[in-house]
C-alpha cells in the first residue's frame, strides 16, 4: 500500500472523528443545555419528548447546513485558488454572491418572498445563476482570453451587482431593509427540510466530483503551459472545476446568505497543516470547513443567548484571529 | 541516403509556419532531428526559438506545414501519449509551491496516470527515483522546492521532465542565470542522456560557445526563419554571426576540445 494513501486515510478518519464530536457538542449546547449522557438517552429512548424535537428539528438541520455550506464554500475556495493560481481568490470573487444578494433583495422588495417558503433561496439561485451564465457566455464567445481577465471580469461583475444591491437597499422600506441586511449577514437556519437535504446532497456530490479531479488540480497549479505539456486537457478540466465551484457557491449563498471568510481562510489553514497536495487538501478543507462553521454557529447562538448573532460576523472575527495566530506561530 | 536519414528521424518538421495577427512567428521551418542527437538553437532575442519549441509540442498551434514524430503526423497522437514521448523544460516555470522535490517530480508521471488512478503506482515512484538518481538530486528528495537554489531548481525541473520518460527532450535556455559549474553540470547531464538513453535533444541556448561545445548540430534563427542549420563548424562563422547578431566577432578554437569558439570584440 502506498504510504501517502495510508497518511491520507489517517487524516481523513481523524477529521471525521473531530467533525462528529463537534457535531455532538453543537447538538448538546444551546439555549437549553443537554448533557452528553442525557443526549444519548433522549435520542434513543424519548422520541416524543420536547428535547427530542429541539434536537432533531432545530439543532440537527443547522449542523447539517453547517457541514454542507462550510464544506461547499471551502471546496470552492480550494478550486478557485488553484485554477487562478492566486491565494487571494475566494468563492465570492467571481460575483456569485453579489448576484445571489441581488436576486434575494429584489424578491424581498417586491414582496415575492412571502409567496412560499422556498422563494428566497429560489431567487438567490436565479441571481447567482445569472452571474455564472454571463461570465461563461463571455468566456464561450472568446471575449476572455486568459484566466486573469476572467478573474477581473468576475470582480467587475461583483462590483456592479453590489452597487445594484445597494441601490435597491437605499430605495426599500425599513422593514424590508432589515430582512435584506439580516439575510446578507448569513444564517444557518433553514426551516425547509427538503432544501437542507438537497443542499447536503449537492455539497457532498461536489466534494466527490472535485476529489476525482484532485490530481488534475495538482497539475493545474503548475501553470497552464506545464499542465498542457504533461498531457492534461487544461481547458476541459478548468471548465468542469469552475462550474463545480459556481454551483457549490450558488447553492450555499442562496440558502444561507453570505457567510464570508470560510472559503478564503479554510483552504489556507488546511494547507498550513497538511501541505498542498490537493488529494489531501480537498477532503481536509471540506471537513474542516464544516467543523469551522458548526463551531462558529455554536458561538453565534450561545454567546448572547437567547439572542442570536449572524454567523457571518463570528466567522470573520474568530476565523481572522485564529488564522493570524496560526500564521505567526508557523 | 536521404531516405535512410528520414527513416531514423525522431522529429521532422516540414514547412512549418505560425503567425498571430498577421505577424509571422515562424516561417517555413523545415528540419530533421535524428536519434540521440543534440540540436542547439541559437539566435537573437525574439527570433522564434522558444516559439519553435512550443510549436513542436503543439502548445502554439501551427498554421501551415506538418510535424512528424517517429514518421507519423503529430496530430495522430493523443495528448497523453504525446507527453510520454516529448518532454519540455520551460524557461518561465516558477517553482514557488510549497511541495517537496519528490512530489514535484512525481507530477511528471501524469502522462502515465490511468483514468481513475488516485495514487502513484510503484512504477511511478521508481521512475521518479531513477530521475533523481540520474540528475544526482537524491539528497534534495524531501526538501521544499521553493527553498532551493537556482541551480538546484533547474535540476529539479529537468528531473520532472525525465520522469516523463521522453524520447525527445526540449529545453528552453536551461543554463540561464546559472553559474558556470551549474551550466556545465546541466550540459554534461544532457550529454549523458543522449549517450545512455539515446534521447534526442533540442535546446535553446544563448551562449554560442556552450552550444558549440555540446551540440552535434546547430540551428541559427532570425525573424522566425532558419538562417542556417549544420554542424557547429558550419554555423559559427564570422559571417553568419555578424549578419544575424550585427555584432563583430572573431572565430577561434577551444584549445582542448578543438570545437569552434567565438570571441566577442568590443568596439
């Protein structure tokens, strides 16, 4: 057996164990604290208790969304940083989040969000989809010759949609503004179970597909020319991966709002500890992203309990400080 | 006689032209490279030397003319198979990633990766080890590549290309920015590749005397065209050099190897 494969397996199992323990802790803590042995007792024996309902209906979906969104955003970060060979790129750089925010704010201003439960994510998805389509059609018509230009155009689209977003906010009524602002800051709460499971499945599938391309990502990070000369179909691999990153980001943003920082920092953090082989980086970023977001959400809902902070604030604050600490210590 | 040569040509280029926005980059290039032969390409900056190498690998698409590798047109090879045959060491590759030397060299085994293969096979690791042994960088095996010196980096790049196990080896100014001992080390290495592994080598060099010392044949280029192709003795004449580089030179001989030597004359 290959030594690297053994190391990979160990990393994978350790991270999974951490993810599982963190999830258990997140299940037990909250406005109503439930101790560990109580937790297991309730889960197996008291299916009709209030505690069981809180655990299964409120806390568990949040944890699942945390894993799905944290994983998806980190994965998108890994892909984009490797494809653009730029450490500062993150899932929101290409303007996908701006598009989603625009879609959501329009739906709120026109009171379309009261139509049915799924309308906010639905409009977020449409907004994100419009941005993705416009970037790819520019790419397909040969307007964009190289990756740096694609990146620049993404940044410009991001600015344009942000300005439009601001415009809509400034024109909206104050209670609508409140909904929009709160959505923008991000939350892992998602009452619709179908959406939670869809998100989780999309995100896990994304992780599997990206894993298949992890060796190609290693080759791609050598640069386009070297990758070409090593027999890689650069264009094809790059397009698949970019579309993958867009879908992952689009889904996450439209369901949980804009949760900054995860996609930028988790990949760096993982590389700091596990090296830059994408076979490890991809799977480790996915799980670490999940762990990180669950912990941030735990903080967000317990620190000023029974009130709740937007999770986006916590990810920025905690993530930034931890990252600077890790960077200085290494 | 001509037929015989054709048969053993590893690479033969026929009337190759490349242009971009109506400007010629290469114009009617024809050449043959036979087995275990080292061909040096010289010429002023911007004369199309690098473009020629990249046109051979297909990275820069040719607009007219044909390229044959081992007597079959280059388009008949799929991308992965071609990169098992032809390896290139580019000038521009920056080694700034934080991976170790062994992992970097293993990336050179990509052409041999099967469709769903996730981990390197035993064969890949052996090939990487052989490449490190050949370039004498076994001691660097676990070092990070961004912490290596310029000379070591160049050897690591060459080792990665060797892990591809190519028959035709293209190098773009491999001795740039290196001190004379490293220059000599790299060119000696290429000489060994030629002799021991029967590799054919195409190398872009700026140093005319190094080229004369190590190459069996030389190509002098200007403005995307071949001015002359032949042995160092035929190419490195005062007349050729002066007409291409517009610089005054004096011909001489290396006192040890008796190869042609070009002295610069300052005005």
